[in-house]
């Protein structure tokens, strides 16, 4: 029986920065040997691979694309190279695969098929924000995107604050970068003045900004977060 290939979970940078600034040598070694990839965007994946290993033969690479338009029924076929004994790489658009990322569905199928899943070390904006927030890292939750509707979003913010206060559980979430300033405005309006808020944006980049303050103090120093990838964390 042919040995199955491995599915490597390959982290990528969180923005425009040299990969060697934030990624270990192990990532380069895997990129060097893997020719089959599952990615969110082939063009940016090719650019990343070239930045990590410039001499890699681009014509030899094969890609399957997973995004919000991909049908669940298509995913098992993406892993066919692994079943044929070939190693594969799974990459997110930014950060690590499987965390706030559609690649989680592929990973679940790999486990079902008995394919070894091997994560590689790399930057996760969610964990790095939590690490640097000074908020409760023993008990925290990531909530993804909050509702777009203004009233529903305000209710969700108040609900998260209530949960955080009751259970001393840090609550983190994200927003589409061009709506970050609106999100911050809503947080300042909806949360109690004593609730702590961490804003962490451009993590690992030269423009990195990470600060935790009570809401009352944030109102005196509002940063411009427009189009800057950010994580918000609150703790009541």
C-alpha cells in the first residue's frame, strides 16, 4: 500500500515584510520540497513561494483554490496528491491556515482520510494580539466578524462585554479593514468606560500598533485604523 503524503500547514506573513523576518527556516525547507498547494489566491501564493524560495520552479507548481465560492463537495479531490503519496501545502492569505480561515474544512477532511497533518510555526495575528494585550490569556474566545447591521452589532458588543465580565473571559473579534474606524467608534459608544479594550493592528509589520486602555482613556486618543488589519479584544 502506497504511503500517503503529508499536508503541511504553511504560515505566511501578515503583510508586506520579508518572510525571513517572521518565519523559521522550516517553512523554507517545506516550500522547497512541496509542489502541490491548496490556497486562497494562486497569484499571491506564487508570490509568497517565490519570496521564500526564489529558485523554485514556478511551472512545476499545482494549485487548488479554496475560498467562499468553493463548494464543499470539491474539497476531497483537492487532497488527491496526498493519497498518491505526494506532500501538499495549505496556505492562508495571511497568517496561519485553519484559524479564521476556510482551510479548516480541508484539514478536517485530511483527518478523515488518514492523512498526516503537520503544522509549521508562524505568525497568527489572533494569538499575537492576545499575547500582547495584557488581558486574560487563560480564558479567551475568538468571535470572528460581528454583525454588519448597526443594531445587531451593538447588541453583540454588549453581549460580549457581559460574557467577559461574568466569566472574566477576554473576547476578541475582527472587522473588514476599511470598516475598522466605524467599529472602534461603536465600541467607544457601546462599552462601559471601565471596560478594557486592546487594539492590535499591523501586527509584525513596521507600522505595528498595539495598545490596551479602558474605554474612557481611548476616547481621548483615537487612532486611525482605516484599512489596517486589526484585532479587537475586550475584557469587562
